[in-house]
C-alpha cells in the first residue's frame, strides 16, 4: 500500500515539476532572446552559434528554475490531493502527514542533486563557454559595428566615438574613448587617428592610437595627463576586462577555494568569492526546505485552486530570494560570515516549514496559527513597554 502511494505521489509531483522547469526556464530565457535575436538580424550570427549560446546559459537558469519548479509542483500536487479529499482518505487509512512526507523528500533530494550538478559543474562551464563564444563573435564583428559620429559601447566599460571611420581599412580619425573599466581610475583618451585590430596571438582586441593624450583621474583630486605618439590599447580579451575576463561565476569550486586562501587576492574579491562558494551549495538545498514548507501550505489551499498555489509559490520565492540577497550583500561586505549568511535562509524557512507541518498535522489552520502567534508576540511587546 505504501509503495503504491509513494509512486503515486512521486508521479503527481514529477509531471508538474518538469512542466514548471520548462515554463520558468522559458520565462528567464525570454529576457535574453531579444539580444540573441538582434545578433541574428543585425550581425548575421548563425543560428547554430545562437543555439550554443542558449545551451551555455541553461545551467545558470536551472540553478534558479529547479527549486522554483519543485516548490510550485509540491504546492499544486498537494493542493489537488487535498481538494479531491485524497489526503483525507490517506489519513483515514492510518497515515499521518509525516508518513506522507518520504516520497516528497525523495523528490526533493533529486531536485537538490540536479541543482548541485548545475551549480557546481554547469555554471562555471556554461559561463566560461558563453564568454568565449561571445568574444569570438565580438572579434568578428567589432570592426563592422563601429559607426562614425555614433557612440559605440559594444564592450562594457568602453565608449568610443570617432569623426570618421574607414570600414575597409578599419582606420579611425578624430577618436575619443572613455575607459571606465577601472572605476577607481577612469580614463579619457583623445587621438588624431587609429586603427582596430587584434594582437598577434589573436586573443585580444586592441586599438592602436596615434598622436593623442590620456587624461586619467587619480585618487582624491589627483589628475594625470600623458601625451603619446602611438598607444596600443587592449579593449577586450581573456583577463582584460570588457566583460571578457574571469570572475567568481566562471570559477570551479577548487579555483574559488584557491583564490580565497590566496593572500594576494583583494579582500573585497575574497568576500565575494566566499559568498559565491557557499551559495553553490546552500542554494540547491532550498528544494528540500521548500518540500517541508510546501506540503502543509498545499493542503491548506484545497479550496483555492491552482491560482492560489501559484500565488503562494511566488510569495515564498520572493521572500526567500529577498532574504538571501540581503544576507549575501552582508556577507560580501564582511558584516556576516559567508557560511552563516548563505545558509541562514534555509534554516529560517526550514523552521517555518516544520511549524506549518506541525499545525497541519494537528488539523489546525496555518493562517490562524500565524495570526495567534503574531498577536501573542505583539501582546508581549506591549506588556514589556
């Protein structure tokens, strides 16, 4: 009997889970499709390359969509089971709510493993590969996309303006460049002429400028002026900024730990990497936490239908992500240890979910119990005052 029930609940959750992954991933992908479509239309990028770029983006999406889809699947599945009185039948057959939880937790473990794979292996692989293919496209199109008397900002942090551009020879005249990649020391460069090209090893995109000056802001009120006859400026390439260099999102677990333990790594960078390292493990376990939270809430929504289940899932996700973002910011600033900050949302939501599960097991309304708890807390605070 329990074996049949286990497979029944797993099948109920699995179908909604797969549908949720597809829907949420498509929603996240829509924001990127506009830019990807522009690459096809305006630059003639082959559809095969666009497909590869979408594939490289998938792990970053799945890290978010798998827990989201699992939460929604459990809410809708138990909402339907409760609405059709199947939960009541299970309880009348001698099963408690806690005894119904194992198949849900088993599905949660599968969701955790999938998210861990996407987070630990997929994200660094996908981000690195996406940057490589983006850089290759940039090298092929950088000389084509520059327009005279138009501000060109294809490379993040670089803004280029030229009075005249020869598309055949890739030469510039009357050049103005703002280089803001180093926020501590932005530079403005003026040059009479220049040309666009790549370094001999074809790894970097560079501008060779002639007869100009560099105006750089220093610390405080510092200012530096440098005149040059010829200046070779690398604007993009591996490790050269412009959105092409590696950051904590492109690194594997071993590389993150190595950089964190390296005394030469700046403190701010170490804090960001420590937060990223903990999030690679903490965030996937949200699926197990959502399993405990979603079951009692799904049962409570028996009369409200799927719309209520969707609304509740959005509310839970919003609360979780806001709390996670807040605590991650504190970790990156060094206010809280990364180990505490990134795992604390899971602990808080697990405690709340266990309370909800206990109330549902006692046949008490969760919302009434929450209201009573809030009124009790308010009453105590007034008594203290």
